[in-house]
C-alpha cells in the first residue's frame, strides 16, 4: 500500500523503479522456445480462470474447456454435493476423450448424471469415480476404485472458477489473487446473468493483445474512425491519460474517468446511440447495483469510467462505471497465435428497450476489440522480422512493462527451481 496512490511527483513508471524506463525487447513474443518455457513455467503453475459458476447452475451441469497451452481438455462439473470440480477429459480405459459432441476438438456443455465414454461405455459419476466397466469380468485384477478420473485443482472465487495444473499449487487461489483483487469481493457478479460471448483466433502472441488493452494511448488514434470525429480529435488533443495505475504482485490495474455520452454535444454521438440509448460505454440507464466494493474506482473519479483488472497470466475483469462488466481471456495456441474470448455481463433486462441497449453495447465492444486484433496481426508479422529489437514505452504504457517483466520472472523462477539450485 506504500505506493498507493500516485505520489505528487514523478511518473507512474518511475514509481515502480524495478520496471526501469529503458526500451524493451519483444523477443518473448516471437520466440517458439520462449513460448515452450511459458507453457511450463506459467500455464502449468498459475491459477487460470476457465469460467463462472453460472455455467454450471445445477447438479450435473458441466462444460468442457480445450486448453491447448496445457496440452489438455478438462471437464468442469457441479457434483451431487454442489461443489464445482474439474477433471482431465480422458477415459481411464484406453484414453479416449470422455466428453465431446459431434466434433472431438470442440468444447461442449450440458447436464448429465454420469459421464459415459463413447468408445466402450465405461461410466464415471460426477465425483469422478469409475462406476461401470463393460464386461468387467474380462479384465484382470481390476480395482475400479483406483481408476477414477484424473482431478485438476479447482477453486472458486466470487463465482469465478479457476484451475491449476501444478501437482501441488504453490499458493491457494486467494493468496494468488492478493489484496488488490480480493478487494473486489461484494460486487454483484451473481446478479449479472445477461451474458454475451464471442471468441476469435488472433494471429499474434497472447501478450500483445493484453498489451493492447492495458494502455489507452492508442484509443483516440486507432479507434478514431469509430468515434465521431469531434470526439476522437478532442481526446487526442487532450492527451488522454488514465488517472490511476496500480501494480501488485503479478496483477495490474488501470482506472479511467468516464464520459457521460448523453451529456456530450449531439455531433459526438452516432444516431443509433441516441435511438438505443446505449453505446460502447454501456446502456445510458445505469442499473442500481447497490454499494460498490472498496477495490473499485481507487482514484475516486467522478464520473468514473472503468477499472480494468489484469489478472496474471491471461485474464482480465473490466468494470464499467455504467453498471456492467466484461471479461477477456487470452489462450495461447502457439508462440504467434491465440484464442481471444470476450464475455460481456449485464443484469437481466426488464424490457425490450433494456435488451436492445445491452445488445448495442455488446456489439460496439466487439467492433472495437476486433479493430485492436487487426492491428496486432500487423504488429506480430513485423516484430518477427527481428529488424528491430528495442521498443519504446511511454508512461501510459507502464503496465505493458510489468506484464513482460512478470512473464520473464516466472520463467526464471521455474528454471531456477527445476535446475535444483
Ligand atoms: S476408451 Fe473409454 S471406455 Fe474404452
Ligand atoms: Fe483499443
């Protein structure tokens, strides 16, 4: 807490001297060898968010998650006792993928009382116990109690389901999240059940897309054609700067003040925004969500725009001042590709007008996101040329320094531990 809030003097970056101010290398985003290290050092050791408890609302509800970065597929299920558990999605007989629908490599979800393998019909209950073997007498000394599904460490925080592929996680989920994230407890996540989801394959390293969403330096330029000209010009001239950055452990936060769309001059809005009373910043009608948790809006902005919490390694929760939130996931699929997932959450709409306002916010958000992704593919293709190896970061890009430094630190820590030093 010593570093909070910003000191009266100096830049944000100077406030975190361990980050330095030198140009940075992007070798960590173009090297296949480094990517293999990240998989072992980070994605098989850190807590990874794979979804929310609303996706498994009742006993027997399940979903699968394909996690190429960890070379596995998992099943997340609500058990008979109401717990959420996770297993590797592999049958103990001859290794078939246990749960899938028509396409073996696609994710699926549903409700069941047990999992039955499609190959020879072995069955497992919701707690992962092997309960039935076809023609069991044909096997030799088979002790079913030793052949349950392989569990994955799974913990839930505020309805967010996290898994950890380490044999023994080095920290509990709460310890890993730390005080900056746990100060979000009490946000009404469980009331935000109107959900919009999209995913996209992006031909860029996963960290490049995280970088795009942890600075707003680009916003008035890259998104200029999407905002009415008067607005983006004004934002560029004002030298938009976030009022608050914070780094704690492996996680980061950026907070910005807001604009009240309906108070802006008419020419700054698109006609559809007036018709639907909504836009990128969310529906104009703000739902009453009650008191906000202490961890939100740390700079006490009024109006407050948004807080973007970047949870290491690849998960973002972004809260909008207008009373909704969204999440981003960046799942690496190779050193220069990843799967991006965006999920937008609102309270249940009470009227068609509210529903349409939510839809406009969701599609505006998707349009902006895809515009960012487009640029990343252009960036990835050129940094891979290795023509340049030092890139300049300004003070508004302080969080980018931290992500790359933290990534390197996890890799170094892992190499030190596995070298037995
Ligand atoms: S592989 Fe699953 S029952 Fe044979
Ligand atoms: Fe952007």
